């Protein structure tokens, strides 16, 4: 009887230990995810503007902002792009269509400087070492 009880206690403390371990792993994963988010570049978000909230609601359900912010299109091309996305399922209130086209053309028109892809730490290092080697005579 007493042997059984101590076996039970042992099993119980083992499952408590497992639960604590699982909790620790979860906490670590959460921290890593938060850190990765904090590092994401401002290039990855839609910029401030009148139609920003509507654009976020209509355009970020299927893909991230990056696919949008890396474009440099004329207004005619943004119009086509918008209509294509609506055909594909983007929910855009017809009365917001023009405002969204204006917002995208103003922020991601052909007159804007080229999109710079964010670099990971490793990529930045490689670029740095390449530039260093190049600058040597
Ligand atoms: C129903 C899902 C969906 C919604 C909502 C959506 N898109 Fe897309 N979008 C896609 C898919 C699928 C692709 C192609 C992705 C790929 O090629 O990897 C895409 C690609 C794009 C591209 C890249 C060029 C191209 O045509 O492939 C742009 C720019 C774009 N979307 C803009 C928008 C904008 C602006 C909105 C909001 C009005 C929007 N998307 C909403 C599904 C969607």
C-alpha cells in the first residue's frame, strides 16, 4: 500500500515536472516569436495614410504586406492589380476602391525609390565581408 502511494507520488511529481518543462519550452518559443516580430523591418508594413486601415483589412488576409510594399507600379497598374485581387477574393467595398488605388499609387508608385529587402544578420555579415574584400587593392 505505502509502496503504491509513493509510486503514485513519484508519477505525479514526474508529470508536474513535465508540465513545467512544457511551459518553459512554450515561454521560450513565445519570446523567440516576439523577438522576431520586433526585428521585422518597417518595410514590411503598410505605411500611414487615409486608406491604411482599409488596406490592411482587405489586403493582408491572404498575404503579408511585403508583396505589396515591394511593388513600384503606375496608377493604371495599381488599378489592374486591385481589380485582380478583388477577382481573386479581396473584400473591397466598391466605394473604397478609388481611395485604395490612390493610396497604393501614392506610396508605391514608379517615382519611389526601390524597395530594399530586409536582410537577416547572416546576409548583412556576408555583404559587409564582401565589401571589405573588394575595397582591398
Ligand atoms: C483572396 C486572397 C487575396 C487577397 C484578399 C489579396 N490578395 Fe494579393 N495576392 C493573392 C495571391 C494568391 C497572390 C499571388 C501570390 C504569389 O504569387 O505568391 C497575390 C499577389 C499580390 C501582389 C503581387 C503581384 C501579383 O499580382 O502577383 C500584389 C501587389 C497584391 N497581391 C496586392 C494585393 C492588394 C493591394 C490587395 C488588397 C486589395 C490584395 N493583394 C489582397 C491573393 C490575395
